[in-house]
């Protein structure tokens, strides 16, 4: 086999554990042999459509076996997989497709209208028509050489300049990240992993899905998250691993039957996106469960640090220790070598941003990726993130960059000046708030301005509140003084 990338995993798993369950979705059970059969057939179908090594193949849809089939089929061809965030507005989706140069868009039925109206040359609809096409294809994998250095995936992350940036991740990046997760997260070959978080998010795909499949476990794919159904699935399928953001685990623990539900099968609770509140840690500890918390970013595939359950309470707010095959260093501020910007180096770090050479150069310092986060390292080597130099808001595990929202706000004729900041929120951890200066002579309500964002930004990016002010503080160079704005307007309403 000349394919040494992630695309070869279905074949390698099928020859080792062909009859073991790989995926459970909506009552359908798929073995590793069946997953490989579908994947190989899809690879040949994509080749018939003209897909060649290096071509981009996009996917738009919820958690579904076709997501995995498309991901692995692209990998078998040496093509590049582009997962699209279903929560993005249509203009945002169109930008990602155009920027990546995707030649094929595989999509589920919910996105038929968008697929027909977008400019991608070859849309492929998941359904009976595709099933018929696959039945005519051979189940033998294409013999295409793929190395660890070849690009496997372009994952789009919101840009600080207001435009999404595509992180270019190689097969080696994904493989080493999976190895980090297997070493530090202690996955087992008999694990049953429940995944309700969307696969287009790097933590769901790369920290949860791929390690499970590499180890030969069973992935339970849920298209949407339901706390009540989660408890049912844990009991019925004997789930051993779960992944989510803190708000998901909060909603589960708020269920009336949480205290009596049979959670004895659970072994690992993976959590990312934000530190788990101490009260929530204690709530799950009362059920005999602990959290493994991760810190990372799309550009690092994403794992950087991991905090095990043992230290969740005695290292409050900590991101944990660096992953086994990853290294960090701190560029100190004001002579304090233990506090400064966190830099990351390792085989899991991206090669750069897609078609953005200047942004790529700025993101690295002598081969070390600049996280943009200010961190502190204690005497035991545990990392704590203390500030974000990139001005990012994290809401329910979603990364939101204020500049992107500000750019759209400025298009409203009544907005003369604006700034977007994050404010604390009990449900989501943090949500955006817009601070607006009306244009001279303009009249508009907060509701009118926020309503203008609907359909142009993903719902989770639209500010949950808007306040007016006479002027925004700026530096002599005209840069917004965000700390002052947060001090004046950052109190939750």
C-alpha cells in the first residue's frame, strides 16, 4: 500500500477488525469492512468526476457517515478535504468554497438548494442517486501514493481581519495529533465514543473521531445534541467516551434524571472550548466521573495541552501539560519568563494558511507557531491561559473574532463607529456584544441593527446585545482601545 496517510485507515482497519462496529448513526450500524467498502467506492466515483491529487473536495452537512466516507475517500485519492461549518451564513460558505477552489461539494439533502446555487462545478448529493453510482464502482482502494507531508485537510477558522483563514493540515499533522491523543487521552480499542459536537470542528474530528477510529473503537454519531437523548444513549449503547463543550455537560447535568442515570460505562469525558467550571467538575465527580480538558487551536490540529481528571481541581483554570509529542515555549513580557505569549512546535502544527503567505509568515517565529494567547507556566510545568492577544471570543466552544462582526456592522448606514467585545454568559460562557456610535443624524434601534446581521453572519456570531455610546476610545494611531471598551461596557446585562 503506497498510501501512508489517513485515507488508508479504512483499509487498514478493515483488514484487522472487519466485523467490528465502526459507526452507529440513526439506528444504522456500519462495520469497518462496510465503511471501507463505501469509502473505496466513493473514491472511485470522485475520480470519475475528475478529482485528482491536490484537488479540494468540500463537504456540507451534519454529522453523518457520508462525512467520514468523503473525508477518507479524498484521502485515498490524495485530494484535500474541506469540511464546511453548517452554521455559517451562505455568503460565508461561498467564500470558503471560492477561497479553497473546491471542485466538488458533497452535501446532505438539507443543503440541496445551496449546492445548486453555488459555483462549485460538481455538486454530489448524498442519497439514493449516489448509492446507485457507488454500486457501480469497485470496492478496491485506488493505488495513489500519499505521504505524511501531503495536505489532508483545509479547516477554516475565523480570521482576525474579518475573513476566514484556511489552516492547511497535512496527513502527518493529523496522524501525530491522533497519537498525542491516544497517548495522553488513553483511548482503548473497545471504546464506544458518543459524538454530538459537529465534525466540522477540529476538536470533534481530530481529537475525538479520528483517535477512536484509529484505535478501532465504535463512533456513535449524533446529528444534533440532546441532553436527554445523551443519557439514553449512554445507558443503551454503554458509551465509554464522550466529547463536548462545558455548556453541553451543564445541560446534561441539569436533566432531572441525571442523578439516577446509569453512567457506569463512562470512562472518559473529553471537554474543550473553555475551562470546565469547578462546580461542574464537582457535580460529575459526585457521579464518579472526571473531565479530561484540552487546550488547542485549529492551526495545531488542534491539541496543544491536556489537563487530566486528577488535576482538574488542584489546578483550576489550567490548560494542563503539553501533549506528548508537542512542545511549547513562552516569550516573556516585562522580564517575566514564566508569563508571555505561548508558542507551539511539533509534528501536529500546520504548515500555514491557505494562499495567505503574509499571514503565514506572521504566524510563525523561527518555526514556532504563535498562538496569540498569553500564558503562565507554574513550577510543575502546567500551563494557564491568562489572556488572548488575538481578541477572540469563545462562545459555547465556537471561536468568534470581533473584526468579522465589526466589518458587517459597518455596512449598516446608521453605524458610524463600532466595536465588538465578549461579555460573560451563564449558558455559553461568553457572547458577543456590539458597542455602536450612530452616524451623524442617523436614527436606528439596537433591534434594527442586529436584525440586519441575520443571514449574513452565523447565528452564534450575531451579538446578543447592543449598546450605544457617543464615542469609542482610540489610540493616536486610530486603533480601538478594547481594554477600555471592555471596562466600560463589558458588564453582563
